[in-house]
C-alpha cells in the first residue's frame, strides 16, 4: 500500500514533526507540504492525496474553510491537527473523525495513523467523506458559524514546540520570560534555559496574547509581568530591567506604548 500524504500546517516545526514521524513508514509517501489553506486547496485539486494532516488554526483560511473549497470527490482521509479549540475537538468526536491535539505523543500519532490506514484498506472513503461533509455543514450552520469563524484567526498559543537534541519539546508559554530575534530564528528564554525556534519574531508576535507579552524592541518581546522597571541609559536611550536581573534595550519607537501600558510616568 502506498499512502500519498500531504501535510498542511502554518508552523514549520509542526510540519517537521509529522514528517519525522512518517519518515520510516514504508507505506507512506509524503508528496508535499503546505503552509496555508490556499496552497493546500491548489495541491488537492491537482494531486491525488490519500491522507491529509490538516492544521485547524491557520491565518486567512482555516482548516474547515480549506476542506470546504476541495471538491467532494477529491477529499482524502483527514487527520485534523489542533492546539486548543474545544468546539472543534467536540465536533471531531461527534462525527468520529481523527484528530491530534498538540502537543501529542508518538503513541497518539501512530494510533491515529493506524486508524487512517484501516480506512484506506477498505478501498472506499464514502463513510469518511460523509462524516467530513456533515462536519462542514455543522460549521456553516448559523448557530455555530461565529465559533467557526473564530478559527480563521490566529488564536494565542499556549505551547511552542521547539527541536532540542533531535527531540520535539513543547514549551508552555507561561514559562517563557522573553523572546529575542536572531536572524530567521528566535531565542526563547525561560527561567531554566533557552531554546532556538526557526520562526520570525513578527510571525511569533501575532500568536502571543498582547495582554501577556509586549514588544519593546524590533528584536525583543518580553512578558509584561516580568518587567520590574524602565531605566534611563544615555543620550535618551533606556533599558528594561526584569525581575530576574536581565537588562533589555528599549527601542525608542516602542517606549511610549510600553509606558502607557505599564502606567509608567511619561
């Protein structure tokens, strides 16, 4: 059996995690990866796909909207991947559809993969396709459309997955003190240690709760509760002192916003 598989997720580290888990499976061929729903629709319209790993929370076009734009006769077996949407999880359970809740264990992943293979061995996807259509109808219903629409926007992350010594490590956001840009990477600083994430600071900022984190420099985002005080430096420059003693440069363009948010005197 050759299972032609497509991975769709806006987070590169999430796509990499699925790719690594599938790497040694001789029955699976990864035919492509997409970072958004538009790419996924284009791929599914032109390429035969048997199995689709589909992220739900994606900008511009979420997972449900992606499926709604795929012709009925081209729908593959779908494994939904989500981080925290409780409404979506309940919908998957009701319609007996497979899903992975980030962060998931290897066992959870391979259990879902085994289930998907069992569907494919049946040689008919009609039962699965019917359940997918029912799910999409539920999300287009007036009573649930507002909740469904919510998933088309980036919700605030609760965990950030990084690669450490070849392993994928989920970092709870509540443990993170500050972020620092380093070219196309971001250094994530917790009280215990630091991690490197392949992501831009701007993309990451969009996924962080603005009531919890604030950008104080073009290369720095900091947890608001970790800020002790703003101190003057020289020639009008300032730095932010954290409770743990860390000193971070405060960009001039970010200073007024920080002072207003923290109710510091101007």
